[in-house]
C-alpha cells in the first residue's frame, strides 16, 4: 500500500531523453542525475517546479557539469512521513541520484532527511524550515534556506527599532514549523519586555471560519498591539479575514510562509491591506541574478515568484557549483565540496556553517514586506525599502 502511494515523475529526465539526438553522443549518454523531493499538492509546488526547470535549462545551456548535462528526477513526497520516506528509498533505488534536493513540508522532511542520511546520499534542503533538520548530526544533510527560528529576524529588528510594541499575541499552526517560529517570537518578547497576552496554537486540519472565530474572539476583550501569525497560505488567508471580521484592531504580522505568496493578496482581498510579513527574499535585494530571475519568471509564466521560487532556482546552481568542484561523484567528495561552498546565488550567498546547535546550515538576513494597494512593498530594512512604514503613535 505504501508503494502505491508513491508517485515518481521523470519530468526533466524525459525532456532530456526526447532531445538526446540533438546533443553530441558523448555528452548525452552520460547525464548526472539529481533527485528532487517535491510536495505536489502544496501551494508552492508549481512555482518551485518551474524554478527548478528554469535553473536546469540555464545550467545545461552553460555546459552542464564539466560537459555532462544534469537531469532531474522528481518524486512526490506528499508532505507526509511515510510517503516521504518511501520517496527517498525509491528515488535512490530506481534513479541512483548523486544528490538529492528539495524538502518543502517541515513535518516530513525531518524523516526524509534521516532516510537520506542512512542511505549515504547528500541532501541539500531547499525550503523545509524545522530547526531540528540541521541539528541531528546527519552528515549528509545541508540546508540552504534559513531555519524557522531565524525567519523573523527582519521582523524582530523592525519591532525593536521602529514599532516597539507593548503587547503581542501569537497565533500559530501547531506543527514543527509553526511551533518553532512561535517559540522564537515568544523568547523575543521576553527579551524585549513585550507583554505576551495570548499564545494561540491551532490545528490546520480543523481550520474554518467558525473554528478561528472561537479561537480569536478572546482577543477582542484584550486587544494586543501586534498579532504575530505563523501559517501556510490557506490558513493565513482565513486568519486575516477572520481578524478583520471580528474588528480586532491590531497590527497584523505574518511569519513568512503563506503570507508571502501573491495568492494571499488575491484570496484575502481588502483584508490583506496593511498586513506585514517576514520574507526570506525579495527581488530588490542586491544578490547576483535576483532581478533577472524575477523578470524571467514573470515573462515565462505570467506570474510573480516569491522566496519559495527563488530557493528552488538557486539550489540547483549551488548543486552545479558543488559538482563542478567535487573530485568525484562519490558521497564523501560531494560532502567535502558542499562543506567548502562559498557561492553567490539569486537567493543570496551560500556558506554552510556550524553555529549554536546547527550544523551545515546557511545563514541569511530576512526582510519585511507590507501589502499596499494589492501588492507587496519592502518596508524593512530601510536601505532597500520601496515604501515607508507608518508606525502608530505610542
């Protein structure tokens, strides 16, 4: 039964096979396979797949890996533990990838990463943010994106330096991602003497208007200056709409996740206006290729990418750099090249570090966006801001 839930998709690999006669035989006969752990049913799946394929096309046009083309094999991990573990095993067994990339849902990537480590296949995490993923002594597991506990660093700086709220409530999805981000903000409140009036965890499986109204109604009697939320897209939309309907007059701040997608604005409508959110990336950043990726994605897909797309795009260029430097395609050689990485991407600089409890973890700053006139504007840090932030009088 578990095998039946596994869906292996040879997307880029099939495209490569279809064009094999147009490429010199010496190159075409010997591609390097990269496995992609992909959650097909989640909001960002299409954006991330498109971005992987954009990067793949660019890398192969530039000569691939020392003359050998890359090919991608996608496996649907379904965002769940057992299908995710199966996805890793079957991907390694059937396609023999030299590396794995991907991982979107934190709650299952903790387990898929463990399997990859046991199978001795280097895994470069693209998106999954659970802090624990790079705290488990797994020698094959590296992460390009920041951990959940660091998502809100830009928001924290904004709160500390400009907003200076006296009180806050935290509403969060009761998952590894949501809990980790909520704990980080809770400690921030304690450090800066911000009164934490409510901690409100919720189960995403129960999310509905009635459910959120019951959870959020108490905030009307004791309204905090700021409500900080950690959610994926559907829940983020419903939370904001419910808070507006309840006429709770707090500054609303999202902890990245679903709050950064253009669909959030479309789905929330007028309720989205004025919402702030942490983000890991914006095309205004002075990163190599950031603006070019953003423009190329818009032109190719008639859609606006956010940090999830930038992560997927950038991770393949990191892979290409690693494989070009590796002395062989054996796991030990690839791990050595990963450890020695110092590479500029459209998502930012990538250097894998060991710090605090983290190992093989990239570190990046985060920013703050605000919804203004149905669009995201950068409001923090000020040196790249595209809109000024009006702070309520204290």
